């Protein structure tokens, strides 16, 4: 596999190719070498799961461990990785913000999320249980998460909250939809509880 090509399409591309940080060439070389090893180690036979593995999970692990190898602290590394992940999520954030502004945005969410969970967050990487999908509430629980499992296996669970926080970044401040999550696997809870509600506007 062409690791450089994968990295340029990954959520870590900002930190590796756009942000001018010290020792960038050395970092890129280390990341490429480490990513190659990760790609050989982990099962990529499931195409839907492989998208997450190559887009976010394995590049983030490779960048994190490589930054620490060349002298960055964990805190510095996590901050830069979060910055890169947020940059990468901006297109999707704008997409959800646009839908959230629509009067029928909640109705679209009701249709989108069942399809999204089925197509992108599938078994065996995720275990999704639907709780409600009606006019009052969209709610589903993730009892298993590929990000949690792989990052725990690679002994860098501290990366997982970054990707949980991307949900907050994308879904907060929607004009006509309320986003609410109280639990996450990343913080030791038994589930990630995804919930959306239609925003009721006050009159007068």
C-alpha cells in the first residue's frame, strides 16, 4: 500500500502536509514507516471498516506514537492531532449545519442516521442498538466501537476522546436540532448514547 497516498487522504493530512511544524520531514518519514507496520498488522478485509482504519484510526496512531518518538509530549501531540482531526471534519460539519438550519432538518436526520449507521458503522466494528426514531427523539446506542478497540489494542486509548469530540463539533449549535450525549465508551461508560431532538421554537 502507498502509505503517503493514504496519509494525504487521512484526517492527519493537515498536521503532516499543511501545518509547518518543526521536524516535519523526519515526522513524515517515521509516520510512514509506522503506518506501514500497522496496515500489515490489522485486518482490512472489511471494506467499510477499512475506510475508518485508513482515514482516521491508523494514521492517528502512527502520528501520535511518532511524535512522542521525536520528543513531543503526549499533551502537545494530542493537541495537534485534535487540531488536524477538526480541520478534516469541517466539510461534514458544514453539511450538518446546513441540514440543521432547514425547517425539516430533524426529519432528514431521522432518515439519514439509520442509513449512516448501517453503511458506515457496521458490525463487527460497531454494535449499534436503536432505541427510538420518532417525532420526539432519535436515539441509538453504540455498545462497541472500532476506534475504542483498536486504539486500546495499540495502547493509546487517550486518542479516542478526540474522535468522540468531533461529534460534538459537528452536531452542536444546530439551528433546528438538539444534540445530546451523556455517555461514551471512551470515558469508560457502557455505551455511547446518541440522542437528537427537534428544537421547539418559542413564539411571542
